[in-house]
């Protein structure tokens, strides 16, 4: 794609992010590309995603410089205007970001020269029984030691609004939508509906609906499944439910998840990608479902999600399995796959040098077998 306008979301607390930002500005100056910082934590108050990107000149590429949290902020902006987002990895977890700091210029060259893969990531949106707002007493508490909250959610102008079907909210979640208790000593009681049918009434610390991308975030910490980011599904996970059934439920992409706060429950907070967006009273409800649009993410090559999962989650092998021998590739892949496997996502054949290294186990590998 031809890049004409770049918007940068920079993690202000990381010196390396400021250094990477200078690299992006230099690249833009050398290619005649407009470049604007989008300060989503501005002291003057935060704006909606559409207002922020409009103030930045409607960039067609959003570059995030930080970790996954910075990427989520950039994704909120990019999704609002269907911009491409490129994540530079300066964080500690790095499931969303990809580009190392040392290759920022090469990555921008690849985007500008249309030599990247564009990955489509599922987003969540929602309807609610009323517009989401954060009461002033809750806002004062949440702002203690933090930046300003996002503004109240707006209503999507392109959707029909009705009392029975609720208010369509102009929000997009890349990771998850969470309904959680406000009082420490009282769980929230919620009726959970899948595809319009009551699944169960839960008493829990929180209930969350995650995308496949968000399956490695809060949902994973709550015991939910790890899902390939290429999948299309919704993952419902209860957090510390006071009931026997505590498992996640995976719904099809066209099956909405409804959450209604029960009449005698306490109030519940609604968070979208970790940002508090509103408080529900007993009797209120939200409906979470797949958004019609997708987030467009720039990839320099196929994403090795499962290799990254093993590395970032520090997965260890069972001692008994290690004693039985080191694993080898399931299939030799020095030649093209046969016809019945050609349509599958498989690793690329390693280079001859890579195969030579793989055939000589390191001392650590040899020692780990005991």
C-alpha cells in the first residue's frame, strides 16, 4: 500500500519507545509521509477513537511503539477508520506486536512497498439496554494514579435503535468485554444467554467474552482455552464463579453472548480491552457479538503463534517426556507437502543451514535429557 499519513501511539514510559519514534519520524520525513503523534493519554482529556484519528489527520497506517497495551490503544484507533496497524515489540509479553525495534525501517519499507501480509483480526462490538456511563464517584476512584478515562460510549448512527433490542454502541474490542463486580465483598449475579437462550445464572467475580486474539489475555488467566488468532469464535469465561460449572463455553461467531445483571445483584462495571467504559445497575444488560468489520494488522510474514505461545508462556516439557527423548519435527518438510496437505497451514521448509543446526543438538538440549 502507498503510505501517505502515519499516526504513532508511543509508550511514554519507555526510553526505547521514544528512540523508535524518532526512527519512524526520520523514515516519514525521508519518504514525504505526514507523521503525527496520537497521545491517547493527553492531560486535556481523552476523546473518542474517531475524534482522535481525525485530529491526527486520518492516518492510513497506525504504528504502535510499546507492548500489547500500547497495541490495544492503537487498534482502537485503527479500527475506527479501517487503517492498517503495525506493532513494534517493546513489551514483555508480545502476543500482539511483532516488529523488533532494530527492523522498524525495514518494516516501514515493506508496508510502503506492499510487501506485507494483512491479517484480519476479529473484533467484538455490543448493544446495551442503555448507554454506558461511569458515575462521577466511580470515575474519581478509578482515575486515582491513572490517566483520564475514555469518554462515554457513543451510539452507532448506522444502526437502528429500539427499546427491545437496546442501544448499538460504537465500540470495538480486540481482546475482550468484561462485566465485573464493583464491591469486593459481593459477587455480581448475572444471567448469561448464548444465541438468545439462557445458559445459566452466575454468581462470580467477573464474566468475560473474549475474541480468539484475547484468549491469551484475561481469559487465559481465568482458565479459558488458548485459541488460534485465525479462528472465528467467541469465548465466554466466568471468573471465580460460586457454582460447580466453571468452564469456558466457545460460541460460533454468529452467536451473541448476552449478560443481564439480576435484580438483587450489586452494580457491575463494564470494561472493554481493559478500559472501564460504564457501570450497570440491576436489570441492565449488554449483548456482545462479532463486529462486522475486522482489524487489519500488518505482518512481515506468517505468524508463528504456537512457537510464540511456547516461548512467551515459558512452556516446559514434562520431565518424563524429556527423559524419553527430544522431540523431532512431526513430518520431514524438506520437500513440498503432498496434495492432501497442501491446503493446510504448515511451517516453511528450513534453510540448509537451519537443518544443519537442528541436526546438531546444543549442549543444553543434550544435557536436558539427563
